[in-house]
C-alpha cells in the first residue's frame, strides 16, 4: 500500500509555472464559487443589454404621478423615486455605467502597468529606475482628491474620470508585473530563447507574458471592483449626477430614507452583486491558477500512485525489511506540474536506508535528485510537489501523510537538518544565542536553555561560547556559523541527522574540521546520518555506505570500499574517475580498507 503526500506547505519559490489554459478552465468549471460568480456577471450584463426590451421609459423620464410610487404601480417594476423616475430603468442603466467604468479604468491600468512592468523588469537598470520612480510618485498621490480636483478638466465625464483613475491605479499592476519579470528573467529558458535568436519583443510577449498573465487577470478583477466603487462614490458626491448610476441612486435614496427606505435597497443590492461576483471570480481564478483545488491534487496523486503500482507489479521484490533500518525510503517519486498540465517527475522510485548509528552518503551531481529526496524526508518540498512512495518511515513511523503539526513535533528529537549555506540560514535580525535558545525552549525553561546553548557552542568547538552567543550572524565567520547550525541540529539529540552539502561553502581547512566534528558527534550520539553531497572525498572520509543517484534514480548502493574499488554502474565510475586516477584507486588506503579503515 502506497503512502501519498500532497503539497506539504507553502511554496517558497517566487514564481510558479503557469498552468495550461485548459487545466485552469477545467478547474474553474468544477468550482461552485467560479460558476456562481460568472453566472452572476453574465446575468447582470444580460439585464443591461436587454434594457430596451425590459423597460418602457427612458431613465431620465419623470412623471409627477409616479413620485415615490410603490412597487408595481402602472407597470413600473420597482416603483418611482423622489423625482418620479422609473427605478427599474435607472437600475439597468446604472449597470452599464458601472461596467463601462470598470472596463475603462481597468483597461488603462492594465495596459500601462503591463507595458512598463515588462520592459522595466526585463531591461532593468536605468529604465527600471526611471519607471519605478514615476510609478511610485503616482502611487503617492491621493487618488480620490486628484479626481475631484481635476473635475474642471473632465467636466464631470465618467469616461474621462475613469481614464484618470486607470492611470492612478496602474502602479499596482506595474509593481506586480515588474517583480514577477525580475524573478524569471534569469531563468534558463529565457537564456535559451536569447541564444536561439528571438527578439526582445518576442521573448517578452511569448515567454515572459505567459508567466505574468495569470496574476494580471486576478489583479484586474480586483481593480474592476475598485473602479466601480470609486465611480459610485463620486456619483454619490454629485459628480455626474445627471447620469443614472448606483451612486446617484443611493445618494437620492438617502434624502428619502425615512419615508421610502425601499429605494435604497435596489441600487445597494445591485452594487453588492456586481462587485461581489468580481471578487469571488478573482479568488476562484487564483485558486485554479495555483493548482490548489482538491480535485486537481487528487488527480495528480492518483496519476503517480497508478504508475508506481504498475511498476511494483512488474518489478521483483527487493527483500528489504523496513524494520532493519532507522530511515527507510522505498520507491519514492516526486513530481511537479508542467505548463501543459502534466506532471514532470524529477525523482523516480528512489530507495535508500539509513541504520541507527550509520552514515550514508547520498551522492550525485547537481540535478540528480538527491536534495529533493532529502527534502521529501524532511517535509520541506515546495507546495506544488506531488510525492508518493511505497514507504518513507523513520524508526517505523510513516512520514508521508503527516500533518504540519505532526512534522513539527517530530523534527528535533526525530529529525534534524544541517543546510548548505550557513550564513543564509541564520536570521540577521537576531543574535546567535537567541536563535539557539528558541530551539531549546520547546523542552526546557529559558535559563536552562541558555546554559544548554552555551554548552553546545563549546561542544562544537567554538573558542569563546559566551561572545558568540551574544553575537549577530554577520559578526561571526562562515565556519563558526556552520558550527552554530550543527549545535542547533544536535540540541535535541535527534535520531537522524540530514546534512545537505555541509562543507561546500567553507574553505578546505574548515571543511576538515567540520567533518571531524560531525564524525565525533555521530559516534557520541549514535545518530543515523544522511549526508547529501557531490564530494566523494567527503564520502570516503565519513560514510559507511553510499547511494549514488543519477537523473532522479538510485543507480548503485554499496559499502564505501566496494563502491570505490569495484563500482558497478558506469555513472559511478565516471564520478569516481573525475576526482581520482587509476593509481589513486589502487593505492589510496582509505579507498581499499573496510569501513573503519576508510575513516
């Protein structure tokens, strides 16, 4: 029976792949909120288009006999207002005014914001500085006050007023588009398009705009509600009072509130229905774009689960018993949604085990899937990841399917992690000591946690623990920062320690010291250690066994001496051959000795 895991948490990536248009449409068609909002918008628009058929009077027609007329008088569906005008015909005309306001204001905002955002984000430098300065200046201006001050210029015209409003709202679209473009302009597929000879215009309109179009639709829906409400607010204040609109109807109803309060209900309900439908549609579209709909996630999980079941039936049994290992990973598959709606599998049925007190090296070049595998165990994969496996367990306890709260409880005494970049993983706003104490406060009082933190700093080889405890991350070296992270990782005496390239960012001398420290701590605490690395020198120095990964698959597993002296897979041979020549392989003692000799 396969364990399955959907997205484990928020996606830390800046830009998610844009989903295929057909997949978004299918998700929207299964979302009641989307269907209801679109139906409401369609019904409101249809009422406006059929206004000549549904009404018998011009919105400005006034009849003394119908002043404050009750509902249904002489065929007037909603009665008359204080000036004897047909409320029903004015309501339908107001829909057209609001829709026009939304189209003009949102259209101007989107055109300006997208055009300048694409160029500024992609070109950068001077263009970006100038455009950002101008749009920030526009953003700082009081929008409503500017619109009122410029009434002599617009002569109360709703159309001209909405054009100005669109200009005032364009900084929101500009900043959204610019920030997304900055995040993707260094992507490899953008570089490939440049190498292929595509023009800047082609890259912007096809490759870059494809990514930003989804967020633009969402933002545009919200801006449309702003335009409708601003137009209604201005009409309420008397701007364009001669034109039927929700704002003018509400304003006139207020003057007649105590005598005929029903007149206030109709424009208010219509305004709420129109703006509410736009907001609900924006939220539904956002959910579809992010791929967070439950049905979509279930389909993705089932796709991988079925693939694994088929592979399990075709593959022979491995005979591996999960109870013999501290960590067991069997047939792990990790996939991410592609732009065409399909899944791109980056890890394919990977398996490994780590015994209690054993150090296992997970080796492979960049992109081999080793870090993805480690993050799957830790529950740190991006939100979009779809994970499935026959088994992923720690000390017999299944990890996949755990809730975030359960994972938080497990991390520390069960699982610990040492990251690759020590300086990037310490918060620069807090002292080293406060960050260590924060970890320990889960199980002990503050003062006891402080003493324990000082002991840990001394244990990991920091010469002046008290000074380092009070220091900020920028006041210590990279080697000391890595020791601090190791101290935090072992603070709760974990069963399994996962170290992701723990020496890559350090110089050679510090690397040796860190490896010695990890070896000592592993023996002292009897931890299992999963060491993610591309360095076979580190593997020979520290590990008992090796799992070699290539293109998301575990291609070879064995003891260190066996792997170095008799590699079976061509990829393993090439990795070893890239760092050692044949003479070294035959004569180097660590490579030819047993587990203890290799150290």
